[in-house]
C-alpha cells in the first residue's frame, strides 16, 4: 500500500473550521483516500472517502488536490466531540483474492479541540 | 443495529494464562478482522476472515495466537500462553463486502483492553 503522512497533532478552537492534512505522494491512479477517526476509548469509525472529486457528507468534507498527492479532511465547525485521532488511509481497487489487501492505519493526527 | 460487540471490555490476567477474546460482528457482514493497537505500533491487522474462512493470518505475531470463526455471528481470538508484551487493545471489525474493499467501510467494536502482568 502507498504510504500517507500526517502531522502527529493539531489544535483547534471550538466552533471553528479544522483542516486536517494528509500527504500521499506515491498514490496510484486507483487508490481511494479514506478517513477514519478514533474517539477516546472507542474503535475507529469511518468518516469519508473519495477518489478524485471533493466529497461531502454529514460528518465532514474531503478536499483532494488536483494531482491527488495530498488531501484535506475538513470539519466545518469543530466541537468538543470531534477531539479524536484522525487516520488517512489509501485503498486500492480489488485486484486479487476477492479484493482483500492488508491495511495499516499508522499513527494518525491527534486533534485537540479547545473550548 | 447493535454494532460490533466485543467481550470482555477489560481483561487482566497473569503471564502464562490463556486468554480468549470474543467478537460478534454485525449481522449480514461477511468479512471480519482482528486488530491490535499499542502506543508503539499503532493499529495492526492480525487476521482477516471472509465467509468464516481465514484468508490472511500473516499478521498473527506467533503461534501463541489463534483465531476462529465457527459461524457467521461469532469469532474468538485466543492467546495461549499470554505474555506481558501482549498487553494492548484488541479490536474486532466487520464489513458488509468481501475484504477491505475500496468503498466498504469497516465497522469496529469498542475493543478489549488486555493487561498481562
């Protein structure tokens, strides 16, 4: 799997937008960009994913650079409940073994939200 | 939907004892994953099942670890004998499609925190 690079930690003020960056300079043409987050004492939860176009859902927005070598997860209005570790992961199309590929989550970005 | 259910939430045991962690995936999901999380190594995939069959167990650290999935609604991860370095949070996740495919989110349980003294 292509690797991703994220800052270890970030801070944001409550009710302000947060932009969480992810670099993936070795991304392949068929890699999808996935984001997960892990709240304290919980398992990771899916946030959003995309391929080339920017994506929006009820949780966040995903902005993907034109060359796809980086992406940004956008939380439009940070709340205290958004304090978590955010993981950026690349997933390729299923090509063999029924689509299974091992995935490493890395260390992620720990987001602190300041009241 | 109850989500992925893991038990116990916490397990404290002495070195050398057998430990069994349990997982009930979301009904209808046909893929199941066991992960281990530590501060040093992050989240590591241990084993992946598809339709109750182990597909990839290359992440299982050694023979002391074993996993089974006797039916679509239950899986176990066993450590025998346990060692202090096995202390970690163990997560189970399930997915509605085959494998960790590109558009199929994983649904994680809340994990079992294992402490081996």
